[in-house]
C-alpha cells in the first residue's frame, strides 16, 4: 500500500539529512522506523494504562496495604539479607 506523507519543511529536511548521511538507505526506511517507534510507544502506553486501571480497581476493592507496614516489612527483609551477606 503506497502512502503519501506531507512532513513539512523541517521534518522533510531532517529525513533528507538522515538519508544523505547514510544513516538510512531511503525515505521509506526512515518512515518505517518512525512508525515502528510509535507502535512500540503506543504498546508500552497501553500496558501502562492497563496497570493503572488494575491498580485503581485494587484500591477500589480495598486490596491495599498501609505504606508504613509495607516499608517496615521491606526494611526488615533487606536488613536480614544484609546481615547474611556480611562475613562472620
């Protein structure tokens, strides 16, 4: 499927420089890379959105822990690990 894209002067110049310097072999290669990067970003954002919704649902359902309790447990856990790691 052929596409026509109007990038405007600034982006057009940028694409041309990328091809001219040999970073990319063609304008199409630059465009494919750009679309691939957008796809990756959108995929990460969708996963983040799912995680946020899951966290909100957990909070709404009362599946939360008091921060002080969690921090105390983590402090104890890592202090015990540090004690084990020290030579006797």
